[in-house]
C-alpha cells in the first residue's frame, strides 16, 4: 500500500472472494455458490422492456422493485430496503448498530465478511465458537450485549437453525438487534421473515445472487421494522443514494414475476445436492447436512489443501479455507447434474491416485 493510506486501515484484512479465473472456460466452477441456471427469459424480457433511460439517474428509492419485494412477503414497502447486493445491507447494519461500545457478535466459522465489516467500521466484536460439530448453540448468545449476526444457513457449513431457535435470541433481549443473513435460505431452510411482523429488533437480509440466478446483477435487500429501515436509509443516503442501478431494478422485478422458475431451480439444486452428498459419502467423505446450495466436505484420505489443488488440476474449482479449525475442509457449490457427475468422477480419480 502507498504511504498515503490512512493509519486507521493499516491493519485491515480485506475479504477474499472466491477465484474468478480469466480463463473461465477451462473450469467447472463450484467455488462461489452461484446458480448454474441463467435468469428466465420472462425476467430478461421484462428487464429489456422496462429499463429506465440510462442517461438518467436510477430511482434512489428503488420504489418499484421495493414494492415487488414487499408484495412477495406481505409487508409494507417501508419495511424493505433494497441494496447493491446483500453485502451492502450487512455493512449498513454494522455501521448503524455496532461501535466500540456495542460489539458485533458472530460465530468463529461463518461468513468471512463479518470480521471485515467490524474492522473497517472500528467496531468491537465478540467471536463465539461453534460447537465441535459446527452447529450454533443459541444459548451462547443469550445474555450477551451487542448486535447479533447469524448466517442462516451458515456459510461455509450449510447448517441451518429453525426459526424458533433464532426467535429465542430475538426474544431474549428486546434492546439489541439481531441480523439474520438468509443468503441461502431458499435451498431448504426456514426463513425468519415472519418474525419481523412480531418483533422490532430483527433485520432479515436476503439476496438475488443465489436462488434467483442474479449474482452478477448485485441486488440484495433487508426486511425489518419501519424504524430499522429508517435507520438504514439514513446510512444509505449518507453514502450512496443511487446504490441500485436501473437495469438491476428492472431485472429484479422481472425475476420476481417468475417465481415458479426460481422454485423449480431450487428443487433441482436440492436434488443435485442429495445426489452429490450420497456419492461423496460412498467415497468415504464426511459431509455436513446442508440446507444451502453448497456442501462442506472433508476426507481422512486427503487434506483440504491437496483436494482443492488436485481438483483445480482436473479443471474443477472448489473453495478451500485456511483457517486452522477448517483447514481440512472444502466447500463445494452445487451445479448442474452434469457438473456434479464430473465432480464425483474427479474425486474418485483423485482418491485412487492417492
């Protein structure tokens, strides 16, 4: 970094996204939890017909897509905030509800952006270890002061809590915010959006990136009480009022108009997940039960680093993490059936070579 870089960021450790190789055609890409399916033609047709003139600024209120999202969940539009991906709404929550006196509370093994958001916002944080089986113990969060951040299903483990367990955390302290990151909820987990109608201290964040096949469009949203959304709008209008572009907004409405396509894709991904889990377990892998569009896997016969490296040599990208506790695990996104057949075939070859 240059000598001009502010001292306040001198120790900042940025988030590291999954590989996006320039020679993408060489690889089956199972490392960043993207959908293997493109947006539907119905969604694309709507976006083409309804994109706002691009010489004009986008609507700072994102009113139409906000209304469409609110309609999907039967909430008022002023309980919804649309953002540039769900990472933006998560960062807004760190900005609004954490500081040096009100720490962020999150697990030791979870979405890697949480500690980065805490650090860049100069917020205190308290890391709460998952159990030995990588499940989250709700009781560990009871009685602690601070803003709770829970990825549900969790990443990279894929393990989900029932909404009733998260409700225990919400009810335990009405004077703190609980942020539930539901990026992967559509692949078999239970959403907490119903809790928003009953409690004013919960924010639920979702995204169009995974189940709705729109990772490249960068569209996310948060649903919470009107007062929470007003807080987050204060942050938004103090940083980037035009945070969602016109094309993305139009595409979002188009995607929501074809929910059956989304649901069908989710069913297919869940079927492919079961197929892959069964295949890996027959090969002796340990695979955590997942409610996401990825699985978390480990083998006694090969290290996580070697498995990742040898998969890449065979033209398949998976995600390996270097954190000590999970260094022998890899995360594998669920793609098409053809993708997963190739993945299992390559895994069997690697084990036989080993």
